[in-house]
């Protein structure tokens, strides 16, 4: 009888081990592999989501920058005149020179040049007066409100009390 019990125990053990082996082979290991794959996909998706969130923050910053740059562009366009009016430029320069105690003597215009979206007008301006007043006039040219002037060059001649200054200026306007 002991032999039958031993055979029964061994048979039961073999059957149980067989079921355990079959369970692990056909049920547990495939599910475990699938869970590992899903976990890897979730991890990759989490990294992708974090990158998207960072890009969204960057995008919102870029949108804010676009708004700020658009406002700045509008402000610059409002400062730059649309056209260069010869008589008005002449009156502006002569008035600025007279207001600074200078004697304007000559203003000559070059031809208009188109450079991209801007139009430039070169000028030669000669005036006489104290050197400090000439420097004040140059600062007013560079910080003017009506026209945007750029001082290309300046040369002085004569005594310090009554210096003659010859300036090369360029005025800018937007081409619309």
C-alpha cells in the first residue's frame, strides 16, 4: 500500500508540477512579457508627454515673444516716416540749426535710394557756429522725432569760436 501511496504522491506531484509548468509557460510568462512591454510603452509615452509639455511652455513663450515683437514693430513703424518730403526736411534741419544758435549755409540732397523696405536720402549740410552747439545739433539729429537721421560723417574747419561743420546725413523712410 505504501507503494501505491508513493506512486500517487509522485503522480500528483508530477501533475501539479505539470500544471505549474504549463501555467508559467502558457499563462504567466506571456502576460509578464506583455506587462513589461506595456510598462516600457507607458514609460516612453511619459517621456514624450513631458517633452510635449516642455515644448508647450516654449511655444507659449514664443507666442508671447511674437506679440511683444509685433508691438515693437508697430512702434518702430510709427516712428519711421512713410515718405521723405524735401521741403519739410529742409525746414526741419534749418529750424534745428537756428534753434541751436548755428548759421546754416548749405543743404544739398542726393538722389533717393531704395534699400529693401526703406528709402534713404543722402544729404550734405554745412553750418557755422560754436562747436558745442554743433554737437547739440548732431544729438538732436540722432534723437529726432520727425525724421530718422544717421550721421555718416562730419568734418570741421576754421577757428573754435566760429567752426564750419560739413555733415553727411542720411534720412530714412519706409516704403509702403
